[in-house]
C-alpha cells in the first residue's frame, strides 16, 4: 500500500487500529504488523505470524543475511500437508519445508520482512537485475505523472530493456521522464524508452493488504 494512503488511514483511525498482512494464496505462511510498528519499520510487511518462519535465500537456496536481497521463503505449520494440483510449475521448496512466495525481498536486523518485487516481474537488462516496482516508485514522484507501469521489452543489445508506460497528468516529453529517472535511479534501472497511456486495464496486485 502506498505510504501516503497509509498515513491517511492513520489520521482517520490511528496507527494502532491498522493491521497489515502479507501471505500466499495457498496459506502457506503469513506476516503481519500494526500501523505503529510500520512507523518504525517503514516499508515492511511485518514479521512471521502464527508460527510462520521466514528465510531469504539466494539462487542456490543458501540463506542470506539481514539487508541482503533474495527470494522469500515461508514455512508454516500446515505447509507439510500442501499438495500442488495445478497446471503451472509448483513453488520451489527446500528439503526442510520452506516454500517460495515468488517474491524478492530482505529481512532487517529485527526480523521484519520487506518486499522488493515479484520474482517473475524482475527485468534482467545487460546482466543487471531491475525490479519494476523500484522504478515505478521513483517515477511516481513526478508531479505530472498520474500513474506508471514499468515492463521489460526485448532488446537485441541488452536482452531486455526497461520501458515505462506513463499516464500523464499534464503534457510530458520523453526527455523530462528520462531525466527525472536519471536523478533518482542508477543508470541500469532507468527506462530507456517510454510511451503514454490513457489508463491501465490491469495492474500487478501486491500480496500485502491493510485492514482497519
């Protein structure tokens, strides 16, 4: 949930009455935190809830330390009884029962989880990993951008290139959008091209929700 919207809820109710949760559709793990916790760990989706354990693992399923980005794995008491019957590939898992949530993130020193983006949405451009949510967050700060979606497009030189689809609140030029991004992002994360749109028929849905 955008921080500005969270603060609006905090003003309407109180931070203590807002509870945020993050988890998997299969109910194989859940994190939660109250609004007052979020204020001291801004951007977090909480810590393990109802005996949920969290691990951040690298591509070889080796544990990563606090602050290190990796794939989010969860283990909950009911995970052992999970049987996948769908047509899509099953979730990656470890021998001791942790299953991937399909997200990239990190833990802090206090065990709070932070989600960077969906693993499937990551753009590999010129060998660098770019998370669309990070680029979208940077561009969303532009006063003339009403909404933005970042995607990866095939490129013969880079493999994939970062491309922004912008819904403008006022007339914008490509130079304005690119320059704004360059002042806020590393060169590898900046969109190389952009185009405008009158709206977005569908958006990626986050796994975290907030309820009063």
